[in-house]
């Protein structure tokens, strides 16, 4: 966006790089860090304001939200596999619950194994 991808893709240059490359990285890091911090909530800003490199902020967010996505996906899959029809419960309610589970799976872009695979592994 501002020509600052350099700050997110590379670490701080070492002493073997040219002065121009160091200056470019410092400028990119400053703009990128400011941009990242400006979109955070107050609570998150307080946490990440101490980070000096934009790449560190970015990597921390990638790690945090990737882990949360995996936990959410496991939760959705577990709910799907635990779901069962109950005889005394209204069929319409149960069908709606099942459709909700299917929508959660689609939302999370989860691909479940096909029926043939399930039969083999059971």
C-alpha cells in the first residue's frame, strides 16, 4: 500500500547492507508499524506499542489468529461428530441444528473425509 512490504517480509538489515537499504527498511518499518498500530483496539495497542519492528507485530498476529482458527475448526468438527438424532426431540429443531453444523463447516472451509474413508477408518 505504501511500499512498505519490505518491513513485513524481512528482518532489520544487518551491517553488511548498504546505507540506502537500511534507510529504506527503517522508513518502511516506521510507516508499516504505525499503520498496524493505528488499526488496533486500545487494549491491543497497549500490548503491541512496545514492539519496535512491524514484522514482529505481524508475525505475532499471524501466530495468534492461526492458532485460534485451528481451535475453532476443532470445535466445529467435534460438534459435528458428536451430533446425533434424539427420538424425543422435535425433528424440525434437529434438522435446523444439523444445518447449522453444516454451515459452520462451510464457513470454516473444513473438508470432511468422504463416506468411504470413514468406513475404512472405523
